């Protein structure tokens, strides 16, 4: 419906653009469908394949966890480096051997709840002397509320 202003004279013919917009939107949707069906634009996934060589030895574990395991009585707790038991006197030399060829100087320490912190602090000190620059402390996992 054309509008006219007062004193502007007779109204001029105007182009109705609504059908033009409908045609353009339909063309856009059609182009989007055609492009999405084209094989060239599909996502390509490359899945890792297992190694065929079964005789090769497994790669060494990258994460080093030093466990301070509580023992009954007044004796010092047991030390473990990734499940391998290590003596207190051998801890620093063993860590030095492990981190001699590693670029990442990161270790994690997990202590039992009953272990005095002085033992954990001693392990941290010996790890720093062995050349480890970053040490993380692991905490005990919380029980899920759904298990109760």
C-alpha cells in the first residue's frame, strides 16, 4: 500500500520486494543443501591404528607418582615410585636416574591419610635435590554420594 505525503503530489509506483526475498531465501536453502551433500565438504576422520609389532617393549610411563604408604607402628612409611618399592636412602639417587633424561621435571606425591606430613615434606625436599622442579600433591578421592 503506497503512502503519500501531504503536498507531495500523486503517489509513485513502488516495487514489492516480498516475493523477491522469498525467492532469495529459497535459493540460499537450496545451495546449503547441495553443498552439504557434496563429498568434498564432508568431515574426514583418521582413527589411530594399533601397532602391528607385538614384540616391542611398552613405552615407559611418563607420570611419576611417589607414594608414601603408612605402616603400622612407629616405623617410617614405605616409599614407592610407580608401584616399585624404594628405600629412603635410595630415593634421591633413584629420582636422579629417572629424571636424568627427561625434559619434564614433574612428579606427584601421594601420601596416605595416616602419614605424618613431615615424611611427605622430606620426600618433597629429596625430590627437589634430585632435580625435580614441579611437584604436585595428590589427594584421596571422594566417595560418590550415590554409593551411600
